[in-house]
């Protein structure tokens, strides 16, 4: 007699939530860019019996971007979800998992992320800064000015840009550009970089030291620049997570 | 008319009596929102 089909799972059942946690950790562990994502809602769950103690689970997940860069050692549970007024970014993921004798593992995942619509933000918060394109001229200029300013004052290693994570531009009541970007320590001190910056390369993987910077430029009514960078210190990478791709976007 | 009435009455008896204050369980999906809905 064929095994009875598994009882339909609810999206808030403990088993669905356990599978969703495995899926979200998998997605974050294999992402190379941007920020960590946290679970916001389990949209749907399907279970297919494969055999005794062997199930395939298909989850449709609704995630939200957190403020933790993907390279940050901060545990996901301590990462704050970016609020609606900070122009939230949503991730929609379809994940296929296997539950074999009680152990859940991810077989495949496909995700798509998108920022909340500008109209939604404008309707509720007319003066909130909106996300700009990462290659927006003012964003690029602000990142460059902020990193140069930090490197000109730091007593630590010279930092190179890894990628721009986010850029927001506000026009009222002041014209402010706020940026967030990932950086890596190089084999130069800031002083050495002043002499020959071309020789300053990112540290090799076994000494890598990544970090994150936030910067703001006020263009009007006054002129001001603020930047803050934090290095994470060397992190031992778990073997199954591929190295951060070295391209700088 | 007798048939109709009989069917109507039968249907009425078949209907499962709901206990007072019965709240149907929430639909199994989508699940709860943990932060906010975009």
C-alpha cells in the first residue's frame, strides 16, 4: 500500500520554519555581494514524499535586506532589517530542500531582489532619501571622496574599494548623498600608498581583512563630509563557502 | 414543494452545528509577516 501522502504543511508550522532557516542561512552563505537577508514571510510550502523518511520541500520565501554587509561576521539574528523609510529591499526566493531522515539540506535556490517602489516611499515619507543607482555619478564621487578622506587620515592599512553596497540621495531640506561600501585592507600603510599606490594590493586570502564604510556628503546648504570605516579583522572562511569574488563593482 | 421542503430540512439537519464563538483556523499559507510587508 503506497505510503500516505504527507499531511499538508502550514507556512507557520515549526517544520516549515526550520526549513526556512536552513534556506536563509544557505542563501546568505553563498552570496558574494550586498547585504545579508532575513526571513520576513514564508509565502508557500509544498512537500512531496520521495520514499520512507525522504521528502522534497519547495519553499517560496519573502526576505528583507538587513543592514549587515554580506562579509560582516555579525550573526544574522543580530542584523537589523532595513526599515521601510530607509528604502527597504525585498528578496523573493524559491528554494528546493530535501528532508532525509530528519536532516534538512538545500538542493537548489533561486532569488530575485528589488527595492521598494519609489512611489510607495514618497507617498508615506515625502522627504526620505531614495536609493540611487550604484553607478550614479554623485554616488561614485561620494564613495571616492569618502575613501580618500579616510585613507588620508588613517594610521592603519591603506584600504581599497571592494564594492558599493548602497547609495541614497536626499534633496530636501538639504542635498545629502549617503553611501555604504565594502573595503579590503591592502599590504600598504597609508603612508606607503602616498608614494606608490599601484603597489598596494588586497591582502592574500589567508590574511584577508575586509571591512565596511559609511559616508555622507552634504552639498547644500553647507558643505560637509563624514566617513567611518570598520575593519572586521581576519576571518577564517568555512571551506564550502567560495572566496569573495575579487571583482570590484 | 414537499420535495423541496424535505431537501431544505434535510440539508438544515446535515449542517454541522458550529459551537458558539467558533473561529475557523487561519489559512495555512502565506505565513505570518515578521517585519513589514512591502
